[in-house]
């Protein structure tokens, strides 16, 4: 059976959060929950859900701040905004920050579910696999194979590979990788990233001493080349 999409709902109103989560689970989705912006951001970074339903008026960090932070770190998780702020300017703000849809409160649950399905369909039509050399990364299945066989990766190594594969050709600094993969507020060092890149090169590169795909961009960071 195919793995069901995971949806993170960030909403401070417990009655709305409970109702939305219950209906999503009834539709077969796996649901994660958070009631403030900072916790929601952390879970989005740590769990890498397939879709984020995000309220705007949240404690600690508002929804627009969460969305700005996610997009600034290069995360392309689809986002459906929920907001009582229905003015055109608010919608434009959300969409310009990278939201995929904007639902105004009060809303019908069936409408929200239909919009969620539409956003997920659009996401699924995009490239689901990334190939470099003899390695295939399946973004939806969250798996990595080499020569057709599964690669033995730790959970954190898998997160690093998936992040690079979601943004092929883009250079990430060590700080950006720490924030996006290890999570908001993680206090690791650049050496942490270097060690993981070294481990991944051993597992994925034809010659780990002369990497062709996970390349170092001098003075900037690392990049996944798939050409």
C-alpha cells in the first residue's frame, strides 16, 4: 500500500485544530499538529511533511513569519494558509511569500479538503525522482537506491539527501543546511555538515575522494549536481 501523505496542521484554536485533524485522518492522511508558530516551524523542519496547513494569527511566530522562514531556507513544502484575514492584500502577501493556496475563515471542511487534494495533486505531478549517476532518489517514497538496491542511510543522512535532491543545482551554505535539516535552533557546527557530506560521498559517489555529484562550492557550501 502506498504511503499516505503527511499533513502538518498549525492552528492555535483547539476546536479548529481538532476538527481539521479529525477530518484529514478520516480521509486517510497522517496528521501532525502544532498550536504555535515556533513549534510549527520546528516540526516542519524536522518532519518534512507533504503539506502544511498554516493559520496566520499564531502565538510566538505568526503564519507569515513561519512561511517566510521556510521559503528562506529553501523548503518547498506546499502550504495552504488558513486565515480570518480575508482582505485582498493579506491574500497577496501570503501568496507572494510562497503559499500555494489561501482559505479564509470561516470555511467549510469539504472546501478545505478539496483544496488540500488539489494542492497535493499539483505536487505529485512534479518530478518525483532525482537521478545522478547510478543513484535514484525517490522524493515521495523518501528512499535512495544505487544500482537498483537500497542504500543504507541513517535517518539524518536521508534528510540531507532528500534536501539536496529537492533542490538540485542549488548551493547551500553549512548554516543553511544545519537550519533546514537539523532544525530550528540546532546548535551544531559547520563540522557536523562536513562529516555528513563525507559519509554520503562514501555511500553515493563513484569516487568519494573526487566527488562528481555532492560537490564543494569553494567559499559557499555544497551543491548536488545531477547533470
